[in-house]
C-alpha cells in the first residue's frame, strides 16, 4: 500500500519542517509545491507525487492544500492513477477563531526569521504586503469536511505553537504507529525523540542563521571592496625619487 500525507496549513505553520523531518527520519518522499514553476502547477504537482511513489511507500505532499477543491483534485487524481493502491493521511494544522490571533503572531515571526521563505520572502516584499498575503491564506483555509475525511485512513490535528515542530513530528509518528492501518509504515524505522528534535533544530538553523551568515559575508565583501585601491594605484605613500644631476663634460 502507498500513502500520501496531505497537510492543511497556512504560511508559516511549519508544514515543510514537519515534512522534511519525516523525510529525513523515515525516508519518506517529499514534493514541494514551491519548487514547481510555470503554468498548470496542479497537474505537475500530482505528477511529481506519482513519480515519487514509484520509489517511496510514503510521500509528503508539501503544499498548503488549504481549499477543499485542490485537495479533492489531488485525491481524485491519485485514485484515478492508483485506485485502491493508495491511501491518504491528513495533517490538519489547527485554525480556530480562538487560536488564530496567536497563530498569526507565531507564523509571522517564523516567516520574518527565515527571510527567504519561498512563498513570502522578506527580501522582495514589504512587511504590509506579507501580512496581507498571510492573512489571505488564513481566511481561505477550509478544514476537512466530514465527507472528505472518508478518503483518509488517518487525520492528525496539529497545534501551531512557538518552537513545537518537533512535538508535531513526534505526534504524527505516534499517530501512525497507533493506527492499525498505517502502523506498518514505520515497521523498519528506528528513531529516538532526541534524533527528531536534533533533525528539526538542524533545519531551523539552516533556514535562519545560514541567511544571516550569508548577509554578514556579503557585508564583509563590500567593506573589502571599498578598501581595495583602484587598479594601477599603489597602496602606500610614494617614495621620493632621487634628483639626478646631469653635468656637462669638464664641469666641476
């Protein structure tokens, strides 16, 4: 049996961190929608997942999947190609009226910490534009419907809290193990809580501090460029040339 993990999330919820960690710890495949360019992205996304399923038992469909329509298109496409040979696991990052104020604050902090987020980069967009885009994703998010849930072997609700991506990964792994239909996925996977936390921390560092290091290096290069003298010019004071005294023959 093949499985596709379908998250429902808004920007900055940590879905990609969860997906990358599952791929690292468990060997799952992962298809990131942000890496797909050009027109007809949805068919390309489906095609990429199907290609990954040829070599992986489980593939993480790394996209916000915030609307019922796009999730249905994805599931229908998988069913059309693989029929009963594929099942879905849903990860629902919890968005409720009570949690949204805190969620906005947390997700905005994450996006601005990364700076080069693929969906909303602080390098190219003004803060107000980023707030507007992120707010739009939250408003458009449609949770799983009761009818839709019938297509999923398992649905895991995940809270969006500060620095809780490792906890969410562990929650997903535990839910997979506790479900009789999906437990076999992890039969050959060995991991410890500490390994999961280290994997998440490594990702967080690579996505935030690495950018800061690059910026520092760029600033240092600019400083060195300003210090470098123009071509053909010496770096130190000119030496005074000795005065030559040309005397005519016979002169003393």
